C-alpha cells in the first residue's frame, strides 16, 4: 500500500501521545513493506525528530507556500496527493489543511481520521467532512462512541485501535520495598493534566510521613513553577524532576517504579498509562471516561479516583505503602492488562482497517466537491484582501525580528 499520513503539529510545542505513537506506527507499516509519506508543516520537534527520521517515512513539509490561506493551499495540496495517488489518506492531527483538502481528493483514495483525544476538536471536523471520510479510528471506546453520537458516523465505519507500546517481558522485581516509588509521565501543564494536583499529592505524602520517592518525567509551561513549589522535596531527594526523556529511558524508569500517578481531567487513551501498566506499575489515576475506565478494574489492577480528590489519592497511596503484598498483586494484574497492547497488534489493526476501508470505498464510492464549504473554524468574517494583508504583515514582522 501507499499511505499518506498528515500531522501538522509535529513541530511542537505540545508533544503528546498523538505524536509519540506515530513513529511506531510508521515503522511498523514500513517493516511490512508499505510506502509511507508523512506530511507536516515543518521539521519535527527535536524531541521526536530522530524517531520520525528513522521510521522509514518519506517526509514532506511545506507542500504549499508559507502564509497561504487555507482555502488556497487546499487545491495545491490536493493536487500533490492526487498525483501521488495513494491507497490511503490518513489524518492523524491537523487543525485545518488536513481536513479542508478532503473534498478535493480523488474519490478512489480511501480516507481515514484518528480521534486521539476526547475533545470536540476531533469530532466537529469529522462531522463536517463526514461524507468525504471512508472510515474513522478512535483510540478509546469513549471516542468511538462520540464519533457515532456527535459526528454521526455509522458504527460499522468506526474502529477502536488503541496505542501500541513496548511491554516488559516479565514483571519487574522490586529490590527495596521500604521506599514507595511513584512516577508521573506527561506534559507539565495545568490544562487537562492538572499538574498542580501532583504537587498537592506530594505534599500529602509528606504530611502523612510516607517513605517515598516521586519521579516526574516531562516538560511544559509549568515546569519551572512546580520546580519552585517542590524545592524542599527536590533538595531532600524525595522528588526528581527529570524533564523530557527518550522512550527507552522512560521504560527504564517505569520498571523501577511501584505506582503510576495520573491526575488528568481529560485524556484520549493515555499512552503513558498503558506503558506504565505494561512495565509493572500499579496505576492510581483519575476516573475519566476515555481510556482509564477501559484499562482499570478498580481495586483489582489499579485505583480510579475522582478528579481533584487529593485526599482519596493519599488514602490509596498510604494503603499501598503499608500493604506490600496487595501492591505487588495489583502490579501483577496491571502488567497482565498492559502487556496486551503491543505495537505489532496496533500495526496489524491499522492494516486490517485500511483493507476494510478500501473494500468499502469500492462498494460505495464517494464524490469529490471542490465547492464544499469550509468548516466554520476556517471561515473568517474579514474580506479576503484583508486576511492576505494581515498574513503578509505578520510574516514581515517576524522576518524583521529574526534579523535584529
């Protein structure tokens, strides 16, 4: 197969599960003999650049001129795609161009989109361009449900394909059971991730005099703030702020930990949570509809806590600190759950989905429509000439700034 994947967010600044999983998918597709073209806005963020480069994808950036209106860029991009003539066109993450191009594409190209997060930003474009999409993919059951409920897709065209990860081949042993080792992996942000709750949990651990070590892996806009808030705990070597880590380093830290903490108010299908479980961590995480409830059976392979309930987090952590046998039993159950989500299974599921989409397209071909209206988020109340002038002015200001 020839496959085109679009992700116009790879240049950052927010790198999450939707971007991290992509090199593994591409590498798996490439290993099975498929030709993969990855379309991006610009050079990938340095945190994942090497993985993207080594994935086997043929990279394409700036297929349209900088500072081009999206409605002008869409026919240019469509012409490139149609000339390439892929079997599959897949929107992974795109705010505009990935969607706007759909009505221009050759009807013989099977088109797909992935819902990575339980956010309207994934459902509304899908609803608007529904007639130009062959199939949809959701990384959680909740996302799949909303593709049906909000976007109006028939259930037969919705596929659940969770992220694939590298599981540990055995349950990692714990040499020192006197110290409760906790870990958080994710963006250091308040929105969605609620990183301030992680700080509050650490303060509760101190208050209850639990013998612990807490490793925080990730970066983001709140990194320096929590560094200040946890200065005492960092100095006493109770908390370790690791920053961004490479994938294998993260797995190593997970295998040295007892408990994985997630305080999010919203997730898609947390790749960090799956990795943690598959590498021997007991999850103590927020009870949110997308992802966590699929993976965790409360009090069997982890704990589900109401969002923002710091006292409940503390109670569960104190119990696990005092009951090593219960902790190890839950770690084992978590590992048994997490190790089912392999990269090979993910890649095979995508290929099965692609084959089904191609068959669906042959039996029910769609039509192209170059006059199809733009999605509302891409429309503007300002006249065309003014929008072009605004774009050019911004470009000139940026160029002048860089030359100073």
